[in-house]
């Protein structure tokens, strides 16, 4: 069946900015505007503005919503207070990742979920199966806008638009009225920088996009595409579903076990498998790898060697624009080599040296 | 997109400048633009014998690695060593300082290569 490609609700903005568009997860999205390296640098040093309208926005409302979500999510949504959000997973019966998502609690009976574009319909259908008379899940693809404002200048730019309303704290979400529309602003992101994710209806989103561009421009803001989004997230050691996470990779193997809450009685899909992995260790684990300047960069799918033995495979790799050498996440068999140990990966039939490193490649801000 | 008249082009977006029995090869303006910022190149050693259409080099941007195919067969004479320290030359000057390698061509036969106008017609508008 041919894949149907949807246009972003912000497509007219991308066209006006001269973006180069590519199909991604069923969406026609900007891959870059002024150039990946310039966009990457702008986000690290000033600010970047990303269209994330393709990300699935799902609202879960009604009495018993919490109880319903508790039985589906790997991280316990009961831990969230009003206005808080956290990272979570929907896992299959083997503990593999169907999707990674952000879960925000707006009020005790009102939750907001942001899921991957490629999983939006699947997750929505899965949730709807759990709809009870008092629980409703809504949010169809293409009906809303989402954008991410990221970087050291993000707060200063957003504060000007909000005209005095206080910005939400890190990992929090709040509702605002902007340009006459209802807007959700979360202090989260996918770049390793301080920043915000802004969700709204389409007419309001178009106005916010224009306002952020105009306000941010004198401060060094650039509109950024999927290209820099990927290099930025990998430098921050953040996983991409479909590469670093998949139905065959558990959150514990991905090194993200702290987002799987087993200190609660409630069962959820894959719980027994995940309990076993947490107790007796997983057969594989995700490690960080750093290459060397002047060597070919690591890429998704390259095999990883310790001496003559292949111990795993690179799930994501990129030449790091900030560090000037290759960085990668690799899934390797356990016991895994320690940080600082020398490994090799194979590029076009030739071995290239790499050192085991923490998965967050840039120092934490 | 710039496609100089004095060059021959492969459908896979390499250009060839014929100089007597040798040729210089690079990637086109369209190719460098589609790749975006080049950050790494792997070039052939001199003396290597290559057939037309064989993978002979790799050009990598932040996003991806792209194979470069030999537009004609021949023997590699030299590679552009400057690119290892400044791969961005490919983006800034694809038909000049961003050249990839020179080769002694097997024959003056450039079968399958396109003129500037024919190559330009294959590009998206």
C-alpha cells in the first residue's frame, strides 16, 4: 500500500523559509533550512525552533483516566502532580518498546500524552480499547500544531511572547491563552538544551510560529529541521524509537530502566519480563561510543567489535557537530565493556577505533 | 543549480573534467546541496584501478554517508588531500577546490555520461 504523506499544518511557513522537505513517518517535514550545522550550532548557542506537529498529541480525560493509564504505562503516572510531566513507555508483552512518550498531568482527570508520529494511530487505537464509560482518548493526526523552542535563549524569547506570565518549571506543563487560542506549554525537549514544547490549534500555532521567529531572530534563533534535531538528540544521548528502541529492545536494555516503575503493585504489559531483566540483568545493554577526529563516523547498523568478537551493533551514530568526532549508541551483549575501554566498529569493511563512553556525550547543563 | 558547460555528468551526480588522457572528478552542485554540510570524505589511494560505475569514494554529511561512483574507468593518479582537513570545500566550491580525485582514463570513451544540458534536465526544478 502506498504511504500517504500528510503536510504539516505549518507547511506554508516552511515554504516561505525555503526549507528542504523530506518524507518522515508519513509526514512531509523540513530536514533543513539554512543548513544542518548552522541550525545545530544555533540551538546550542542561542535558540532553535522546530516544527513537531507530526508528534502525536493525545488527550485522556474523565474519571478513572489515571487508573486506565496506570495499567498501560511503564512509568507510574500516579507519581505525577498537577502540571508535572515525565518520560514513559508503552511496552509489549515481552517488555519491548512499542513507543516512548511524554505523559503530563493537567489535572487529576486530565492527562496529555505526546507520542511518536509513526505510532500515533496505533497508540490511539490501543488506548481507545481501554476507554471506559468515563474515560475518553482524543487527538487525531494533523489537527493540531506542535513546535519546540530549544536553546539557551529559549526562555528569554518565550518570556517576551508570554508578556509576564511565568514560564513552567523544568518537566512541567501549563495552559496559556495566546493570540486568543488555548495553548499548552511544556518545559521539555529533545536536544539536551533548556527549552519548551508548545502545543495548540492550527490558527494559533501559525501565529505563535511567526511570533517566535520574529522575536528570536535578533537573539540568534534559527528555524531547525529534522537533520539537526537528530544530531542534537544524539549528542544528548536521547533515544530514537525505531533505532535505539523497538519492539525487540526493552527500556532496560536501552539503559532507561529508571523510567520503568516496578515499585507499585499494578500490572502493565511486559511487567514480568521487565522485572526479570531488572533483577537478573538483561542479555544486552546500550552503551555510548566515541570515535576519533579524522575517522569515518559511526552510523546506524554498523557492527561493533571487542577484539575479534562482534559484541553488538550501532543503533544510532553521527559525526557530532559539537565534539568534532563520531558518537554513537550501541546495543552490546552483557557483561558490557566499561567506560574508557577500546572497541572498534566496522565501516565499509574496515575497523575504526572507538572508546566506550557515557551515553550523554555533552556535559549536563 | 550550477552545471558548467565544459564538464560531463553522471546520472549519479558526479562530474568529470577531461584533460587529454586524464580526468578530474567531483560531485555536482546539486549533489553537495542535497548532502548538505560535508564533514568527512574517504578517497581512493593513487594507483588503484577502477571500473566505470564502481564505488570509489565516500562523502559523509552529518545525516548520511553517500557512495561516489567512478564516472569512467581508469587508474587513480591522486586524491584531493586538502579535503581531509577541510571537507566543506565540497560545499563551497564543488567544481573547483572541492574536486575529489584525478584518474588516468582507460579510453576517451565516456559512454553513458551526460552533457550539461541533459544533466540539468534530470534535476528537480
